[in-house]
């Protein structure tokens, strides 16, 4: 009887130990699973953050490329003219500066500045592989009286191109009652065309001066 009791006691003790071991293993397994899930979640968040960063970098690069493609490329000669003209325009109450980002570029004609009062154009001469600056004044401007925003812009353009102001004014005035006038300065022609009544879209132009 005592032996049976001892045997039963031993069996009970072993059963308790086995159950305890089983619970311990389950707890360790659950802990391992929780750690693995946490690591997977962290890894997923890192991957998502990395993906977002890459998308932002790609978007930034695309925007930079777009900005670069939108920029107007001007020749050194044109840039020198714009810089000189803008320096003179700084001292004018009426004439606006030429802004490079507003230049309308074309295959042979680029509009450096455009308004209802006057235009400043760069015209490329394919035959001579050269270009000239063109100033066109609207018909309703008081240029015949040697006044107005367009006339002042014309004088500043001439000065920026190293033309004598008084000589330009004299020849400009002489073209009022004729079809035009041409004179030379430093072996380069200055062509003044009386184009009064010439329509271009909604604009009506009065006179045009070409600086070679």
C-alpha cells in the first residue's frame, strides 16, 4: 500500500513538472512570435518610409528637370544686351526691364519684351548667321513727337548697342514723312521703317527700327 502511494505521488509530481514545462515552452513560443511580429512590423514601416523617401527624391529630380527645361537659353551677345538695357532701364520711370523668364523664344524671332506700347525683338538672320535687335512701336504712341514709352525704350536699346543717341533721334525724326530711313554707324546699318497702320493680330504698329 505504501509502495502504491509512493508511486502515485511520484507520478503526480512528474505530471505537474511536465505541465509546468509545457506552459513555459508555450510562453517562450508566444514571446518569440510576438518579437518576430514586432520585427516584421518595424521592417515593414522602414521599407515604407524608404519607399516614400525614394518617391520624394524622384519627384524632386523630375521637378528640377522640368525647371531646367523651362529655362530660356540666351546667347552671350543677347545676355550682354539685356544686362546693358536693364542697367539703363533702372534709371527710367516708364521703361520696364527685360526679364529672361518672360522671353518668348522662336526659331528665328524671339520676343525679349512685349507690351501694347512696344516690343523688343531679337531676329536671327539665317543668311548671314547673325542677328539684330528690333524695336517696334505701336501706332497710338506719341513717337512722332519723340515722346512716349516706346520711343524712350528705342533710345535705351540704341544706347545699349553703343549707338549715338542724337544721331538716332535725328534719323528717326527724318523718317516720319517717308517710307523709312537707313544710316550707318560703325559700319553697321540702322534701318528705320515707317510701318504705320501695319496690323499684327490685335496690334497696330507705327514704326520699326532694326539695329544690326
